C-alpha cells in the first residue's frame, strides 16, 4: 500500500490560507451585520426592513458562521495531516 505524501511547505500554506479565509468570512459577517443592524430601523423602517434584518441575522449570518467554522476545521485538518506525513516520512 503506497504511503501518502505531500509538499509540506504547500500544506503549511494551505493551512494558513484556510485559517485566513475563516477569519475573513467571520470579519465580513460581523461587518455586514453591523451595517444591517445600523440601517434597519433607522434609515429603513417597516415590516419589510424588519423581515430583511431578521433573515440576515438568522439564516444568512448563520450560514457565514458555518462557512467560517468549516474553513477553520479544514485548516486544522490539513495541519494534522501535514504533521502526520512529516512524522511518517521522517521516521523512514
């Protein structure tokens, strides 16, 4: 059975990229939520505005949180696999 292998430096880069993307998505969610909450009820009022805000704060913001969590999970997964490959290849 062949061993798994990889360019460890590229896996390090992929790990960092996933972590960066996770942080960017979380930052974007925070920024959008702030703008939505500051606008609705002030510059935009009424039932449609309130529904829009509620949908953003519920479904859409939650989707971005899930995306950020998934990206962070992938960062950790790649880092763990990188460490395993490094351990195995350095034992041989």
